[in-house]
């Protein structure tokens, strides 16, 4: 049940993000200043913000940003983590020690604080947000893959491939790395939720997507000044973030239970 609900939330969000301009007749940047802070109505189902912009149109525009950041961060982080973790776990020795020390250093800092510091140095922008989240995101995948590879490299079919003289690259890409992908898939699904929250947090602090581009984090930040006279400014972006993160967590938990029934 939760798996279907999670997939439904993600699918609806993706459809809204892609088809937003056709589903909502309003431009997210057009302002109706005379009607600013107006609540939900037939013309504007989720109301208008502090500048008279349609909140539903901006929510769908923010969904594109959130999904783009999540997919970009997870795909790049997972790729780097798989390559680095598999190399360290399979090679062992000095390579494993060096990679392990680098991961320990990065894990010594709280992830969101390190991302804030990186974006503050690089400058607020969508590209820098993705870069900062990748810098802190690959470590989790690398640790996961390294642990998997340490077990997989001792399996009989891997030992047989090595005994037959197969090159290291062939053993890794044909036998070792494919065996780690189920666990990486679960991690990536949950990582999508983490990336969406991180992007919203950085945008909320003014370090992410810059106005007038719609972002759920910036919408929450703008609505703080109107919590009592126009609560819909923060209610709908907050619900959007919570639901999408919940959807990815539902899917991630379902995949984990499917891959490893012992967790149930």
C-alpha cells in the first residue's frame, strides 16, 4: 500500500512538473498586485503570494527545480560513489586506506553545514547547489558499495573469473558492480528525498535558487512574514515538500524490504 502511494505521489509530481505550463493557465512570474495575498479561489486554486503571483503555477515550477536537483545529485553522486567505492573495496591496501581517510574527513562535518559553506564560497546558484550536494553526497554511496564489494569479491564466481585471468576492469564491471546495484538503488531513492530537503533548505536560506525562479524553499522563506494574515503562502509549499519526501521514503522502504526481506 505504501509503495503504491509513494509511486503515485512521485508520478503526480513528475506529471505536474512536466505538464505544468499546460495544466495551469497562469505564468508563475505574472503579478496581480491588486489581489496580492488573496486566498484560494476558482481563478487561483491555491491563492496568490505576496507579489500577486499564482501559487499553484509556482509550486509546479518549483517541482521541476526539486526533481532536477534530486536527479542530478543522485545520478552524479551514485556514479562517483560506485566507481570510488568499488575501486577501494576491490583493490584494498593503500588505495582503500586513502579513500577511507577522505571519507572520514568529509563525514566529520555535518552534511548540510558543509553544503552551506560550499555554496557561500561559490555563490548562490542552482549549479553550485548541485555541486555542493554532490561533494557531500558521494560518500554515502562509496561507503555502501565498498562494504558490498568486500563481500562480493570473495564469492566463488568472482574468484573463478580472477583465476581465469580476467582483467580487473572486466571483473569489476561484469561481476562485482552489478551485484551492488540493488543496494545502490535503495540508497538512491532515499537520497532523492534528502537532496530535495537539502535544496529547499539552501533556497530557504537564500543560498539556492534565486528569485524570481520559483523554488519551494524560497516560497517558504517569502511566506514567513505572512504566517498569520496569509498562511497559504507557507502551507502549500510545506505540504509539497513533505509529500514528495514521504513518497520517495515510501518507495525506498518498499524496495529495501523487497531486496532484503530480513529487514521486515
